[in-house]
C-alpha cells in the first residue's frame, strides 16, 4: 500500500500575509508559496496515480477471485449431482418412449429428454439415465475403445520376421493368407477366388504364435487389434457378444486392419448341453463371433487371425471351412529351428567364438522358443556372475541344465487338482 501523505490543512487557501512585509517581499513570498503549492499539487497527483493503479489491480484481483469462486461453485455443483445410470437401448417405441436395459439387468420403459434428437436413438447404443425416473438424459458417445476395453490397438508392433527362428514355412503361409489380401487384393480377384477368411495358428505354448501375428502386423501398415479371448468373457449377459460386435465394427472403421484373437480356446471351446449360466454366456459370445465371421467380406480390408494351443477343444463350427479356413501349425522347433532361435536370442550378446550351436541344439531337444530365449538370458546371467566379459560354451550349458531341469522333474502337483 502506498503511504498516504498526511493531508495538512490547505493553508495556502487563506493567505495570512505577515504585516511587516513590503511589496517586494510580498511578491517573493507569494512566488515561494506558489512553488510550494505546485510541489504539493504534483505530489498529490502522483499519489493519486499510484492509488488508481492500486485500485485497478485490486479490481482485476476481484474479477479473478470471482471467476475462481464461480468455478469452485460449479465444481461443487458437479460433485453434488447424483450419478447417472448407464443403460442400453433395447427398442425405440413410437410415443417417444424407449425400452432400455439398465446395467444391472432389468428392462424398463422410460421417457427421454427433449434435447435428444430422435435420429440419435437406435437399439444397442448406450445412454445415461436419471437415477430415480430412469428417463434418458443423454446419449453416450460410442467410444468403441471404451466398450472393448481389452482390445489393444497396436499401431506397429515391435516384432519383425527376422526375430522369428525356424518358422519360415509358417511365415510364408501367413503372408499369403493375411498380407497378400491386404496388399494385393487384385491378385485374388483376377484368379477369381476369395482369400482365406480367417487364419488360425495352433501349436504348443511358447512356440511363437503371438510373435508371428505381431510380425505380420508390423509388415503391413494395417492397424492391429489384439484381444485375448478371455477378455471377451464378461460378467453381464450380452456384454461379451456386444464386445465382439464392437470389435468387428472397430476393425471395419479402422481399415486396413487385422483382428487378432489370442488364446481363442477360452471362448471357442466345444459347446455342450447342461452348461451353467456362465458357460451359456460364453457360448453366446462364441455365436456372435461366428455370426460376425460369416458377415464380413473376405475381400475387405479386415483380416482375422487367431491363435490357440488347444485345437482339440475348439468348437466344430469354428473349424469348418468358411470360418477359419487356413490352419497353420506352429510346432515345437526341430534341431535346425532351435539353432536359429538360439542364434537370434544371442545375437546381441557378447559370445566367445567357439560356441557350439550344434551341440546346444542337440541338448535342448524338446524345448520351445520361450525356453530357448530363457536359456540365452540365463547364460548371460551365469557369465555376469562369474565375472566374465563374454559368454562361453559352459555358461550356455549350465543355462540349459537350469532352464530345462524343471521339465524333467515330475510335477508334484496333480493336474486333476485344477479340473
Ligand atoms: N520361433 C521363435 N523364434 C524366436 N523366439 C521365439 C520363437 N518362439 C518363441 N520365442 C520366444 O518365446 C516368447 C513367447 O512366444 P509367443 O508369445 O509367441 O508364444 P505363443 O506361441 O504365443 O505361446 P502361447 O501359446 O503360450 O501363447 C517370445 O517372446 C520369444 O521371445
Ligand atoms: Mg500366445
């Protein structure tokens, strides 16, 4: 705050002229006095400026605080409003009424807010409803990625063919079935055949199925939608099949795209009678998947790829031609394949020159790709532990012994425990 000058009584206004002054003195006195007053006037003006500036500042502060107050009030209002219920429109009736299903299950006939356009309403979309009256208050945006939470949209996965060992034949087949229809659709039109509808990769765990799918996606510029089968199994009835529907819709919106369903067996297991409610829901999801697979145009820009390690338990409907009609087996690696997988995983390691890959491939008989990867990493750990600056044959051999040890030991947990 500026210090306010003490306002002395304005002496200058009633001039008391000392009687002993003559004319000259008087005029000098007057000039002097005027100067004094000028000075004082100047001072007061300056003070005025200062105070005015302060006033302006205070006013702007006031505005700022008022704005803040308004914001806080509206935030408070927002926090105090009751939550809305999420529901799904089941049917649009004629007299401005809707049949909705709330997220808890039951269905209701409800009214709707005047601000919602009729054109926005259609069966299947999600709406927000008032808690008490259940009147539809707003239409929720169909943010597809929110509906299918489990789906990873990978723009460009970081795996390429050069990182996959011993699966050259599988890579060729996969490229023909998935890549070619996306990059050269005219080749298929010319010959007059439809490209394979869906491609199923099957084989034991850890043999590179997921890797293969990612590498395909990396090679094409297609969007890669990866969903794990179990993500499609949902708590509420109808959710799973909606997710499948949304997944295919998302794929169609983002063409060219590849849908990759990993661990397909979790939803596509054989259907059987006498299933529990939960099983029936999984079956409904499967049926939706079958319907979607029938419904999409194989020449379109959407390719379907799936992987499983339990081909034997898949439902027959899934396996008939027209659904998945290209099966690619991804077997356990043979001797040569094991050698090339080991070479791939030791590519960036400092190795001694005399590493005997032939011998390593022999002693790793029966192991899969992920075990071979673990062996390479473990060998590195042995070398570090022994303070070496390169990995030697013995490190790799100890790593083989360590990684494969648990395989030869019979498991002491009975498998039937989990059945
Ligand atoms: N052929 C291979 N070449 C190089 N690395 C491999 C190969 N197969 C497996 N691997 C290694 O094993 C890891 C697991 O492979 P991946 O996830 O593809 O197995 P999967 O076949 O999908 O297994 P699951 O059936 O259990 O899902 C990969 O990250 C990779 O490091
Ligand atoms: Mg996998």
